[in-house]
């Protein structure tokens, strides 16, 4: 069963626009904001292969500054595994990986969704054979998710989709198909970025703060839908239809907006 993106809802966050920011249509964030940030395509430009991504010192410093200014209320929300997030950023932030299938809270405790992995291992074996036959495809084994990227072979898009659709059918109700930018994934059913953010919102230091989620892809729509339900701020990066109420053009603009918040908080101290 394919994971569907949620429908658009009328804006209810009632946040005032940051009229002084020239690079996009964004809210003016208060000091009591809780930050939920996608990584690839949001904080960073999408790389040809996920393993080629590198984090520059400026980004690490910016995120640490916002984390400290918000009392620790910053979480990285990614399709990558938590181990991969830590490889990039260090074990310095709350994190949700594999589209919500695993999560590390502010106390450092790991929460993992239990799924039967025997069938997934069989699917992995078949996808490895497919990737070997088509070297332009990039296969990611994230542990509980399998992702097949076809960015370097767009002509294989239909083949990738159909292959993963059949595998999901064989796996049954425990797994579902998720579309993304030039990628298809097999992921645990019932978990997504929205469920991960909801779990964070029930815990310190996020509880009671105005949540903002910034993302760029179909998988982020679940987070946008949650923001719209709870009165938070949903910010879409890039073009395309979205449930998000606010918009930024690219990763550079995201960083500039976050830096603006950090500088404003620094001036108060």
C-alpha cells in the first residue's frame, strides 16, 4: 500500500509574516519556537548520491546556535537513518530517522518501530541484483527502509516504481511504498515524519513551543499536515504543490532565514 501525501488545509497558524526577509514568504518566529528540520533538499542541496553529502562548519555552528537559543528544541527529521544523521552532524541533536521509524529524544533515548525484517532482507537481495544490473541506480539499506535512487537513470523511473510496488505487495501490510524526488522507498507502515514530530511535541523541550517544520519533498507533506493541524508553521522548500503554508526557494534561503532567527535571539541576550 502506497503512503499518500495529505491534503491541503486552510492556514490556521495565524503567524505574522516576516516582511523584512526578502528571499521567501515565511513567518516571523518567536523566541519560543521548536524547530523540526529536514536535511537533504532543505538544509543541504541534494547530492547525486546520498553518501556524497558533506556538512560545512557554518551549518553545524548555525544549528548549534539555534538549538541553544531554543533550549534544545531542535530536531533533525530525515529519511536517513539516525546513524547517518550522526555521521553528518555528530550526536548533537534530537533526531528522527527512516521517516519516523526510529527517533532519539532529548534525553538521548532511542525509540524504534518494530517491524519483521526477514521479508525486507529478501527484498534487499532482489534490489541488490537490480542495482548490479543497472549501475546508475543507487540502493540504500537503512535498516528498516530500503531506498532506490534513480536520479542518474531517470529512464528507469517506471521500472523502479513497478519493482518496488510488487515487493511491497509481497511484504504485506507491515510495509508501504513511499515516493520521493527521484527515489522510491519501502518503509514501515504507520510511521512517517508527521508521527515522529508529534512524538517530539509531547516531550520536553518541544512541548508548549510553536513548532515549525521545514522540508522539501513528498515525504515532508506528512509533517506539513501535522503543523497545519496543531497550529504550527509549515514551510515548503522549492516549487510544487504542497500542504505547506509558507515557502522558501532553496537551501541557501533556509539557512539565511534560520540565521536571521539566530541573530535576532543573539541581540536579545
